[in-house]
C-alpha cells in the first residue's frame, strides 16, 4: 500500500522527531511512503500539509494517509474538508481499530503533544492491520458521508 504522510513542525519538536521515525516504521511494514512534508522544525501551517496528503490520495498516488500535528485535531479538521477523505484523530488503540472497522477511515491523525512515539507506532500498527468491517449498516453510514 502507498501511504502519504504529512506533518507540521510539531512532529519535529523535541530530541526525537516523530515523522522520520513514523515513516521508517511504515516502510518496515512493507508499505511505500509518499512524503508530503514538512521536513523540519520551522513553523508551518498544518492545513497546507493536510491538503498535500489529501491531494496525493485523491490524485491516486496513495491509498492511505498519516498526518501528525500537535494534537491530531487540526489535521483531521483540515483533511475532512475533502470528499472521500475520512480522517480520524486517534488517541488510543480502540479508536484506531474502530476508525477502521466502523468508519473505514483512510487517514490516521496523531498528536505529537498527546502521544509518545511508541504509542503512535502502536496506533499505526492497529490502523494499518485492521480492515473495514463492511456490512450493510457501516457501508450505509459511510456512503452517507460521500
Ligand atoms: C501548532 O503549534 C499546533 O497548533 C498544531 O500542530 C496542531 O496541534 C493544531 O491542531
């Protein structure tokens, strides 16, 4: 699977930047990473990088996405303005699993200021290994969102 990843500067706060570690982990799972930036600690605007990831997915260059900002919330708000994007800000493994099973989420949004790096990695493992449940009621609800 091709996974588009984007972040703002929050993913580069502290001594161990999250985005490079997350990219390496996704590649270690056998996926191809499409890097949509940012790539350093200079302050940027999260909607710009959410949109890059969404454009990459909607343009057919990636099937799934990961977005990292301070909380995951700004990225999810920005990404969900795009029809066909279902971005889920997740703070624990239950949210990551149900975002896939019930919502068929295609973008995982993570908060650098909320989650430790190993927690982010655990959520990525759950998100990318959990299929959409399907079934009439979940398909109907997802379809209603366009
Ligand atoms: C940037 O300081 C911060 O506001 C951003 O990363 C994000 O948390 C917004 O939702």
